[in-house]
C-alpha cells in the first residue's frame, strides 16, 4: 500500500531530527507524552500496545500536525493487554481519532520493542509489561536509548525511507474494526489481572460466576399495615387480642404509575423487565443458585443499569402520589375503626385522658397511631433498589461431581467450565 510517508527523504529526517549525543536513559509514559506534545513536524510511534495517556497525547498531536504527520504501529493481540503493555481503551482511542482524520493505524503482530520519533528526538525503548512489574522512573534503571536522527535502516524497514529497493518489513497491514472486536471479545472472556512473577501458583479461570440479582422495595401495592387488636374493639378481650392479627393494604392495588418519555412505569412493568433480564442472562443451577457466563457480564450489567434507571425514575415520580394514596387510606381506616374504638377505648388512651375520654381525643389518638403505622412515602421509596452481587465459583465446586452434573444438565453442550494452569500470583498493591 502506497503511503505519503514513503516519499519522505532520508535527508529530511536528518535535518529535522538532529539531537544531542545518544544516551542511555529511562523512559515512561510521562516522558513519551512530553516528547509527543512538543513535536512540530512528525511523530512515529511503534509499541506492542498503547496506554490511555499516550493515546490521548497522540490524538491531540494528530489534530495539531495533520493526518499525514503521525504514523502509529501497534500489536492488537489481546495478550498485549493481559501483559500490561497497553489497554484496549488506548487502542480504541487512537483508532477512533485516525478514522475521524481519514488516517490509518497499522499493526505488527508480536512487536515487543518501542520506538518514538518526535522531530529531533529518536527513542528506542523496552516497554514495561505493567501487569508483571511496576516500571521505574529512576535514571539508574534504564530501559531506553535516546538518539538524534533515526538510522536509515529503521526508516526503510518501517516504510519511511525513499528507496524503493528496500522492502518495508514492519507495519504493513492496517488495523481494522474486526481486529479490535476480536480482541475485545477475547478480553471479556478472559480479562487481564495483575501478576507478580516472583510467586507462582496453580490458578484457574471459571467461565461462569454466581449472581444474586434482586429488585426490592418496588412492590408498594403488596405492603400491608399492621392493625393493633386494640383498635378494632378488642381492647378488653384479652384472649381474642392474642389470636387476632389484622393487616390493611398500604395503597390500592395497581394505583401507582409514572410517565417516563413515551413509556409508563408501573410495578408490573419493572417486575417484567427484571424477569426478562434474568431469563436472558442467568442460568439456574438447581440447589446452587444462578450463574452468568463471564462473556455476557458487560451486557448483563448494561441491562441492570437500564433497570436501575427505571427504578430511580419511578422513585422520583411516584413519591407525591404515593403519599396522597397513603393519606387517603389512613383517613378511611380511621373513619372505619373509630366506632369500635369509641365503644372500647384502648388502655393506652385512657391512661392519659381517663375513661371519660372525648370522641375528638379518641379520633386524634387513633389518627396518630394509624399514620405512624403507615409511615411516609419518602422513607418507603428509599427501599426501592436493584441489587447485584457476584460470587466466583470455587475450585472445589468446579471439581465436585454433583455440581458438575447439575451444571451440565442446565447448560447442555458445555462440558468445560474452567481452565487451570501454572501462573504468577497476583501482586499485592
């Protein structure tokens, strides 16, 4: 593929990239960003991967210098992200910017050295696999050689020289969207973790996770208000008091709804949505709980977040109507119970007002007790929440014959539920 970079003369590189004497030094992302941000003509960046920080700096430089002034070569293999040479987000950032500017990002599978050419500075360095070691900023721990103009051999082999007789060896194929999608899927299935090579252990990766998924506090119409036996005329019937348990609906059935755009949110609609999410993503293992395929985790969380948004909209929109319904029902209950209370006043009332307590005093006390039992809408809506709790499968479960039998029956055609191998122990923060 012909490139504008092919027409750059070696002399132009020598004129533009004259620098100080070569030096052995230490390079990290901050220093790379420093040199990238100071470039005025051209930038060449080659590395196994790219961090968010460097990707952002290159994106800005690309806009500043023009779409032909920045040349990027990366390795998009998911193993690059697992080792910590860069992030998937960094690759996406730089690819998005290239697409916007009509430029290209190229790939070189297996590249494990870093190269930055920024005007008069050429840096060849060893990228740090951050999931294995922390890296260093100390000059006495060098990982780079800083030069002035790049050697002719480098410019030719990455396709920046002027000679048509020298074959380009590095970065010959453009990164395509399908390459990124493949990497993203692989990383979802087997996400990166942090390692310390000094301590090796036997590890396993499960393809599933246990999930506890609940929506609570939203079913207001199911809530009942306890009614004391004293308030239904049984104040002096001791034996009946112990046997009598009365409850009253907090609100009328199906009386709450909230408009959300062109949709109407109700208890039933939210319950249905929660059930659909469970049916779509969760697999029930009888006697053990529900599990989720790891590769579906992001989509599951996205659906849960959408449900949470509905619950929050319902909470905010229903509070006024809820309080109105509660007040109306409380008033109705007071009117219904008052005759029995007048006939048989509770001792709790006569203790303060005597046996000759007036009808008005009885009604006020009854109203106070009923409203206390009903509570208030603001407190009730605080209980409306969506909860998700993930629990990893244990090694013992994944090797338990009974569990495996249940899992294979629930997930037909999938006999392998985990992988195990020797690896490095996770590093302590």
